[in-house]
């Protein structure tokens, strides 16, 4: 038990009046002090320890005998000799009656690194004019660490929020008012932070169906979770986008908030549709020639006795023709797959492009017998280093398109021009033509123009893309000149000398 605390307090508070009532008050105060869980220490005006409560001795692993009567700075080998505390007690406190919440972060030899909060009061004893200092000590090490943890975690989550590649909205669950919005959503929808904050979702532009949104909000309040696979929204620039919208309710500091995660799935939906369309298109484009082939072959087999030689030849020729169409489509698909996997390797040799062009004319004439298809090359056209089958495929695609998108009987001309380092091969038709605005787009996969005849003409929408890939691996370029009603000319260049990529 420390020295009688009552006496000290009694001494400095009351001087000579040692009345019974006061004694009791002092005892009462003493018992309070002893039960206070935070350490307390009393110093005299020379900064010597008069006494301390049990919590002080427990916390600093000290005994009253080694503490009381000593200068605070000398207690337990000088562990309290902390420059800032010294300054405070020697310089600041004499000028003030108290100091509050003075934080010290100190390594105490017996208890290690601790963060303490000190509160001090100067207490005067009027009678004998002595002065004491009461210091309350609060160990806030754990609290400080927790605060630092919380602050660090707040920084981490704030960063996640700020840098998330999904839009995030935080709403008040009762009012539906937007409390926070992350930069990604601001960029996605093109509205400023001010336009979001304090509003309800349906009060800002992106949501068009206000009634549906209000109903959805009610449902969210009731079920605390809502998910939409593809919600249509409109950006501030008027662009229609589709978003995946997931929101849930959770409690924060005793109240409920709603977090909405908004992911732009416009591109994904477009790709999904492209894939679906592609599967449909491939089945259709492969199915058609196959039906003809099976039909022709079965007729020849089943009706052999009833068919003339001429009829049989005609049927077999048809089957052969459709096999060529089928193998051309499959070939294009394969080239595309190879290009996507970056496994498009060429078998380069010196080739005569005129011979390749003639082959294409011969093959394609069988399908488009009513067209005037011709290869018109200068006589001195030199050999080029290229893959003959790939050049044939490029030309076949271009001539096939030229016929598909031109009226029957019209002229399709393949021509060539020699430059210093490359030759340019062109395919000119007298067909429907292509608006300039679409010139770039038609080289993308599965893009087929609504505006010209593609709706009525069969096709896979990958021919030009395959041409572009094949020309590029040869080190050449592909482009076109065309306008609606004026026909089209597709050009591609092939370097005379192929340099391996
Ligand atoms: P498709 O199998 O649809 O012909 P392509 O990739 O070869 O696919 O061509 C893409 C689109 O470009 C076509 O659907 C068509 O709209 C347009 N196109 C291509 N060549 C021509 C042409 N010679 N004349 C007019 N339009 C063309």
C-alpha cells in the first residue's frame, strides 16, 4: 500500500483545518483515487514524487519505497527523464495551472514502448502555500495502434474505391440519396461528382425509367439485395450503355447504407451477340453448300439408272463447286483462328501473281458464270516473294465480294501495277459501292453492311479481315476506293522482296 494518500491531499488542500468532516471527504477522495484504473501521481513543487496510486505502481512495476521522495526524473533509473516532459513540467506548467492530453511516445525500460497521455493540474494549498502537481496518466498505446490500423485500413479502402475499375455508388438506405461516387463511375457516365452527390439515382440523367428505378429501390430496401444483368443507362453525352448493376445493403455505424457496383458490359454484350451471330452464321453458311453437296451426290447414287451422263456430270459438277465454296469458308475460318493465335506462318517462294490471278478467275467463273471476270496484268510484271495459296485466298475473297455485291453480268477486273519496291494488285467492280464512313469498319470481324446488298447476299463477314491479316503478314497493305453507286476497287500491295517477320 502506498503512503497515505489522504494525508497528502489533506495537507495540500486544507492546511491546518483538520476537521472530522474534511477527514472523511479526504478519505472518500482517497478511495476514489485508489479505485481509478488510470495511474495517478502527485509531485511537489520541486517535482519530487509525493505519492502515487496503486495503478501507477502496477503499470510501471515500481514500489512506493523506490519512488516516493525521489525526483520524478530520477525514478527507476531515470526512465521518466523525457525531454518533452521535463520541458512541460519545468517550463510550461509553472506558467499555466494545467495541461491536458500531452502525448508521450516513450520506451520505458520495464514495460517497453508505450504511448501515454498525461493530464496535469497544479494544486495549491492555501494555508502553507505549498503547491503540488497531480498527474493523471492514460496508456493509449492500444487505442493509438487501433486508430492507426483503422486509418490505414480507411486509406486502403479509399484507394480501392478511388482506383476500382468498376463504378461504385454509396447511398443512404433510407432516403436513397447518393453519398459517394467513385471516379470510375464519374468517367463512365460523364456526370460530375456534384451532379451525383445528394441526389437520388432517378434524379440524375443516366436512369431513364424513373418509375422502375423507384420500384427497384423499394425492392432493394426490402430484400437488401438486387442484381440486374443488363440495365440500360445513358451517359451525359447521350450514349446508350448496358451495365451490370449489383447493390446490397449493409450497416455502417448503426445506420444502413447501400453499395451499388456498376460494371459497363456494353462491349461484353456486343461480343456475346457477335458470338451468337457467328455461330448462327457459320452453321448457315456451312449448312447451305453441304445440303447441295449431299443432295447432288444422293441423286446421282439413287437415280443412277434414270439419269443421262450429262445430268450426272452436271450434278457432280455442282457438288464439286459447292465443295470449293465450303472449303473456301473453312479455309477463311482457319486463317482467322491462326491469325488470332499468332500462328499465321507463310510458305514464301517467288510467284507469278498473274498465274495466281488466272487460277482465281477460273475457279470463280464456275460460280459466277454470268459475270465478265478478267485478269489484266502488264506483261513485264516480275515475280514476288509470297505464299501462293495465301495470295490466291486474298484474291478469291476480293473477287468473290466483287461479284456478290455487283449486278449479274457486270465486269470484275483484276489488275496490277508495278512500283519500285512492291506491286499493287487491284480488284475493280461495278457494284453497289461502300460509303467512305464504312471503309475502315468493313475490315473488322463479322461486320456486314446493312446499307448495301449484304442483307440479301450470303457471307460470313470475315473475308476482308482475313485478307487484311494475310496482306499484313506479307508486309503489305490493303485499302479501297469506293462510293455508293460508283462501284468499288480494293487494292493490296505485296513487297517484291519478302522480309521474314
Ligand atoms: P462478307 O462475307 O459479308 O462478304 P467481308 O468481310 O468479305 O464479308 O465483307 C464485309 C462487308 O463489306 C460485306 O458484308 C459488304 O457489306 C462489304 N463489302 C465487301 N466487299 C464489297 C464490295 N466489293 N462491294 C460492296 N460492298 C462490299
